[in-house]
C-alpha cells in the first residue's frame, strides 16, 4: 500500500481525531485536519494532499460549496474528494453524484476500515 | 491476475473477496461445485481457491475433473479438516496447496502470491525491468527509486507484463486477466488505463515507449539495455511497514483504547450540547423559537449524531437523530412538543452519562435482522411488527406464533436499545410492554408521538396491568390499543390486523 496524505475537512473534533488515528494505525497514512471549508481549501492548495474527506454539513461554508470552490481552484481541482455524510437519503445521493465527487461515505463508519473504503472508491 | 473462488460459506467468501480484491486481484466467485466447473471451463483463471465441502459437486471431485480435463492452473484447497488424511486426499486430487479453516488471511494471501509466482516465468517477488521495480509482496512500484502512485488496474497491468516479460499481451488477454466477469469492461477501458499508466511512468522519467504497442497484436515491455533482468534485491522503499488492509486484532484493540480515551475527553462536550438543546426547549416553552436558534439547535443535534456514531453509541445516536429531525429548520416547532422532546433529551443524557467505557468497536449496523417467516414472496405483503418486552421467553413464543399469522417479527428484550433497533427495523406496528427495567413503555410511547417520523405508527400495549388507570395513562400517552397478558397469538394477531385495517381505511 502506498503512503498517502489525506485531508479531512470536518467541524467535528471527535471525528477528526478518530479518522486521524484510524488511518494512521490501519494504513500508516498521514491525516491533515481542517475544521471549516475555508481552512480546508487553503490547506488543500498549500499541502496538496492525495485526497480529501469532506463533511457535507458544516457551519458557514457547507461541504458542497466547499467542493465547488475546490473545483474552481486550479491548484485543488485534481484532488479527489469523498464526501462524508450522515445516512444519505436516496435523493441526496443523486444530488452528490451530479456534483462530480468521487464517492460518498456514510457516517458512522469504522475509521479502521476507512482506508480500505477509500482505496476501493478511488481505485487506488 | 484473475482468481476464481469456489466457496459456499458467505462469510468466508466475503472475506476472501475483500482481502484478495485489496491485493489487486480480479475475483470471480461461485458458490457451488457445478458453477465452479462451468466458470473454470469458460474463463482462464490464474488460480483457483476451492472449498472441499460444496453443494452439487464437492471440491475434491471438481479438482479431479479439472485436472482430467487438462487444466493446469494452481489450485489452493480450503478445508475445515486438519487431518493428514484430508490433506493427502486434496493433494492427490491435484491441489497444489492446502489451507485449513479458520485461516489467517495474511498467510492465505502470501500462499496465493507464492502459487502465482510458481506459474510465471518470473518467480521472484521483486521484478526489475531496467529502472522499473515492482515488489509484489508490498505491491509497490518504483522507477529509478521514485515510488509510483498506481491504481489497482495499473498495478495489475504492470505486474502481468513483468511476470511474462517476453510476451506481447492482447487487449482481450488483458481484459480476461485483470477484470472480473461482472465488470463488463470493453477494450477501450484497457486503452485508457494503459494511457494513464504510461503517463505516470513518463512523469517519473521512464522512456515513453517502456510499454510499447505492437499494432494489431497488443502491448509488450520494450527491452532496456539488451533485455529485462530479474534480480532478487530489495526495492528502494520509502515506507517499510506493509500495512494490512484489514485491521488486525491488535490494531482493533489499540483503536478501541484510543476511542475510549477520546470518549472520556469528548463526553462532557456531548453533555454540554445536550444541555444547549435543553435550553432551546426551555425557550420554546415560553415563546416561539427564533429560526436562528432552531437552526443552531439542529446543527448541534446533527453534530451529536456524528460524534455518538463515531464512538459506536448506536442507541444514543438514534435518539440524537430523532432530535435532529425535530429541530430541522423546515419544521415548525410547537410548545406542545417540549415535554416529549425533553423526555428524549433526558434519555439521551442518561445514555451518555452511563457510558463509561466503550466495549465494542463501532459498527454501522449492530442490530439483529428481522426474523422472517421464511416464505419467499410473502414479505412484500407482510406487515413488520416490533415486539418490545423484557421477557425473552414471551418474546420467543409470541414471535414464532405471530410469524405463523403472517407477520414479520423483530423482537427486542433490552429497551435500552429501543431507538437504534426501531430505526433499523422500520416496523409498521409496535407492541410494547409497560413495565420494563430502566425504561417505561408509556414514556417510550410518549416520545414516539413527539417524533415526526413515528408519530403515526400504531402502538399496542401488552401488559399485566389490568386496572383502568394504567389503561387510561396508556391512551393518554398515545396508545392505539391496550391488551392484557396473558393473550393468545390469535387474539393479538386479530387486534393488530384490526388496528392496521382501520388505519388503512382512515387513510383512504
């Protein structure tokens, strides 16, 4: 398995911590953390992670807006994005598909199995 | 590399498919010996993993049949019998290797790798082609010391070509080898993967024609400095630890410990949020809640769902999810909802306060499936019934009898898990006991009536209390019917049917 750097954009501290620990432990990956959409976009541009885990519901800038901003930015456009969402409704899933994100992972998830899910979704 | 797995045990099959899939193999699965025989006759596989005990045609016979038909592919037998006799039988039937269940997935994949190497012209785990280096043990590819970031298919393409480095591979061959039958790939798929792979090789300084095209024939590795060579020497790896895609027991234990530490830190945070929701309800009691406040409460509840789920507290998460729905900014909250919502909130607070230690890793679904009546085709018309009672014997008897009356029955003897199970089962009708440890059926019913999703679900009480006052309380809490124990399944079934018919009539 390749070494990877993942950026998680989520306003929930507990999720940040658990994902950080889970991905490091199970796959040896490094996890960068951003607590808001704006901070996430800045970090994505400067750190160039291999992929982004993006929470859908965040205050101020929500996940889909953040995703659009990432797409509009030449420095971050090519970074694959997987959305994190609470139990997605069927209609929401269609909405997500139309946006062009690479995948959707529903919460709650086991962070130990997250790397496996990411690899599968992104065909790494 | 394409592998056929013939195994009738769903769990073993899922495990194998996931594990081998993660190792970049294309997997086809058959669950009985005859299907296995058909698959193996139609497609070319690089390896067969074969269970011994199989329906229709057993593994030993299938193995013999394949060898008699001239198939030379490596065969790895799986069996639960750890005796010399069983092993001899398998190996004599033509198997190349033999693994006893339960097996260590790591060992199994290592054996798979070894068997696949044996059949190739390049039998070493590390393959070199000029500056290109592929390590099949760690699944890493580097060029001139620079690690390449390859997808599963790109890796598979390179590995396939390096294993038989003197050959030309047609697109058909590549499709057969790297894609499973279910994927329905087309030749253009091979071209696009090949284009991306070449792009990546080029980016790290490899010659553009390292993988050359022979028009009309396919792809081949272009000889570098007079030809490819294979040496057994370690690749320049940047990351020496080969991480297991499947978490080991040790990792799970470490993760659980970390979760527990984090939970200790986050618990007060969760309780603060519950408190803030409580304040919002206090405000609602005296005046309408401003939209900004309601949106904030919604966000808090939403975050609670995420946090509690992360720690695997499914019951608390289900309650938080109900609250999240109630506080949704599109829903107008009325002061009359305050009390039932406060009950939910109190329940949530209790769940958080009493969870000192997490004992299980979070699982997205930790709930028993519905107990079906076993009659295929009937389930669509069948009503789902959830039976909540702290008496397991009563649950067992009644659920069996009610299945006989055409219900699909889910049972719960621990009301502490009520909300999580309710959410998972999505029943059409509920039968509740009144007096249960730590939870009162009347309170549960009241909470149900405050949750928009469950406001209308028919609730029947089944209780030992026969007094008028309790019955009155039950109806006040939102019950649709009240029945006294003991009761026959026939009577209960009639009352439930009656209730459901009336609801249907009213809705029409």
